């Protein structure tokens, strides 16, 4: 899955990006996937890789990457999901023209691998949550996931730590992400 995920990140129409990738102590050699993606797209300079000797879990891993992000916007991507070619460009354009929102998500196509079924998932125009691989927000250097929350850490962290309990996330109507639910 990782090669296709990286290719979808590298092939964005919005090119002012860097990709931060954390190998959170996986058992695979992720370099082969990075090399496959780079050879397919010819975009070698964009990926910065970090390797941990211990698996710290998904949200501590995301916090590790958030601490190293230096760009104006941050978009979260899981290792097995795919972005549409225009995802980042559409979200940057929205955030540039709507300062009242702190976050921008999108409609998502969910794919249930076991059932081989697709469906569209949309949380409404304005919310305090969106599907993780559709996320983009302004990098204020402060947002972190609350790793003390054990159930729905991402939803809690977005609602309370990013939006401070207010509906400040706008979800675009177009489906710019494919979210895989593995069998």
C-alpha cells in the first residue's frame, strides 16, 4: 500500500510540499517503497524519513512528525490511503480564502477491502471532525494529539485541541481521498 500512497502524495498538483515519513519500528524495509515511489514519479527531494527503534503508536508517531513540520500547512496521510491529484491545491486555496476555519477536510471514498465495497462518507460542510486522511490545517506549531485519550484520540484531539470545541473544520464536497479499511 505504501508505494501507491507515496505516489499519490508526490503527484499532487500543489508542489510546494515536503513529505515527512515515520517508520514506527515496522518489520518491513520501507526504503524499497520509497524508492519505488520516487522512481515512478522522479521526485526524490521531497521525502524526509525518520526511523524509530520502538513503536510508539500512531498518535505519538504523528506528534513526532508534527514537531518536525516546518511548512505553513500540514496534511495527515495514513500509509494505505490515496489522495486525488488536486487535494492539497483545493485545500490550500480554501484555507487561504477562509481564515475563519482552522482546518479543511474533504468528502472521502471509503473502501471496505473484505466486502469489496465503496461508499462516499461526508460529515457535512462544517464540523469539528473529519476523516483523518482528508485533513489539512494551518501549522501553528502548537497542535498535538492527546495521547492520554485511548478511544477516538483523533476525534477528541481535533475537536478539543485544534477547534477548542467549536465547529471550525470545513469539509469540501468533492471526494479527494480514498480511505482503505483492511479486511
